[in-house]
């Protein structure tokens, strides 16, 4: 376990890439030092909301929560603000409302994960009722994802080649070829829109939404990479920070290589937690889940299965396992899917990966937004020879997932390199609640704690559980979040929640 008490100080947050938009600096001088928790405000503005409960449940598919809650959806126009056309163009942003509260609470998720509208709908089904009578959750599909002009520029064959690539293969020529095809088609298809899909401009979309709702500060929950967008928002609009919760946050101190290896380490630890849970439940994987996974990888390397348009290769299998590990509620289903795949039924595993490469339940393929947003957010490009060396090294150090994360470093190799720009330092802010998870394969605990330490007043609540995110899964972390959001009660920094 990481010493949470060490999280009160840390380096300043300096994202690898951010490009200044047209909004300019906030009108008031940026505050310094710790500020009081802002008061809650009632929504004064209005969007053109329409009832969308059934379509939302359809978009969530078979994993939709059991709830009698209703949802409303709307759209608004934001400035596209491509670097080649600053302050010009528009992009349509999709939002979803859940709850009856008078104060807005925005929900933003990972660019490569489930769209924010659906994340908000799931959270609404798991949060305490008093949260939903105090707030209206406003889920946002960040630009280029979900229904917010979701990008679909990668040819389907290239998507499959990327996802199905065997991580154990040190010859990455085939993967590089698929990535080159993907980048070329995205440049041609999106033109100047390509470089406008990034976290810096996603922060501007949130400020547009805040303005439309008629409130002076933004209350928000950022899940994973969504927390990075909220950090950028805070740096860009320091006088407009409301009550903010980061449920997992990327490490601001690591470069691309360091972040990739940290994820490999965390994924190995998360699989160990999954295996321990599996053994305790007497699951069908038996007493040696790791050995069973290794045996399955060896099997599909020579005899790949196929379902839902995907080949069950070692690459597909590793990707499916990582997606399953990230969702704590699906650990039992992941164990069952691994057992089924060993018997020749690959549907359970390929269904986890299918949303990456295909339009599923009216959601665009997630891989496209993963590539475009991720590559716009970093100026770092890793040479193939360096990746080959890292692949061999990490395969030995982190045998299940090291080679996979080494090859991920190639994903941006052929995409245009953005121009870096230092983000204004955040020197003053109200307390921000940061939730960490002990074994999180997406935003590792130590990195989340360092992100909290880089905030002027970051407060850590650490859940000793597993999966990506604690909110709605840990009663302790959820209660602390509700108290902070509703009552402005700031928990003690370093609070530990049991598994």
C-alpha cells in the first residue's frame, strides 16, 4: 500500500501537450493558495432537453443498470478552435441529465472509455439518493467521442490489425503499417478537425456548458483521463472552479514511456487481485488463474477463435482481460469468459473488445477517439527500435501485460505532432477530492496520489479495492464524495477505505 500521507505536496501539473484556444484568460485575477469550497448554485440557464431513457438504456446494452430513473438528453454547439483556424468552426457536444437536483454536477470520463453520458447514467444508478436530489448529473460526451461528433476515421481492417496484434511479437512492422493507414485516413477524413480533438479544447467545452447553465463555477466529477481535463479546466479558468472530484487521475510526472510501464505494473497487480478474488469465490478458473491465462494465450496464438467479427488472438485476449479488469463489477463475468474461451467459445472475451472496433448499440468505435485524442495530447513519438527494446525488457519484467503496453507506445508514431505549450500553473484552488484505487490498471494509485499532490489543495481518499475507479463501488469513498459535494465537508487527507 502506498503511504497516502505523502500526498500533500508534489510537482506542478504540466501536461505533455496543450494548445491555447480562443477563450483567453479568465476575466478575474487567478487566486493563490487554498480557497474555500464554493457555494452551490442553481441552474439558471436552459438547454433543449428531451426524454431519452430508452435510447440511453439501449446504448448501455446488456450491462445497463436496473433502475427506474429517467434520463434527458440535449446538445449544444461549442467552438471547434482547430490550431489552423483559432476561434472558428463549431462542434456539437452531447449531454445527458439524470437526477432532479437544482445544482449541476458535470460528469466526464476517459476519452478511450465509455462516453460520459453513459457514465453519468451508470453513476446515477449507484450514487446515494441525496446526491440526485441535490444535483442534476450532466454527463458529457467529450468532443470526438460518443454522440459528440464521434470520430470514425480508421478503416475497419486497420482497427482489427491494431487490436489483434500479438504483443509477444517483437517484429512490429505489421502494427506500424496498420497505424500508418489509420493516421493517413484520419488526416484525410477529418482535415483541420483532427487537431481540435484534445483535452485542452474539451476543457473549453465544459466552460461553454457552465455558461449555458448560468452558473459561475463548475462542479464536476472526472473519471480517469476526465480528471486531466478538469485539471486543465482549473488551470485555464481558475476563478470558475467549483466542487470537483477526481476518480482516478493520470500521473502528471511521467512521460509516455514511464506512464506505459506504470500501467503495466498496475495491470499485473490488478490481475493478481482478480486472481485472489477468483480463488476466494471458487470460480471456474480454479486455483491458478494466471497459469490458465498463459495457457489460453498459447492456445489462441496457434488456434485463434472468432466471434463478433473479431479473431481471438493473444492481442485480443490481453485487451479483453484489461477491459474486464478495469470494471470491478465484471470480474466474475471475466473469469467465466476466460473459461469459455479455453473451451472454444470466444464470445465473452470478444464482446469486451467489440466496442473498440465496431459501432455497438449506436456508439462509434472507441479506438478512433483513443488514437486521435491521445495523439493530440502528447508530442512524444517513440522510435520503433526503442519500442522493440522495451518490448523485450517489459516482457520479462511484466510477463502478462508488459509487451502490450510497450507496443502501445507506437500508436501515435504516424500521427501529426502537436505543438507543445506550457499550461498556466494552478497556484490557488478550493479543495479537490481525489479518489485513488489500490489496484487500478488505468490510473495507478501512486500516479493518482501524485496528481493530488500537484494540486494546491488535493485531498486523497484511497480505496483498497480493485478496478478503475472507486465511486459507486466503495461505500466509504462514495459517502465521502457525497459529503463533500453536498455539505462541503472535506475529508482528512489520506483517508483509507477498506476493500
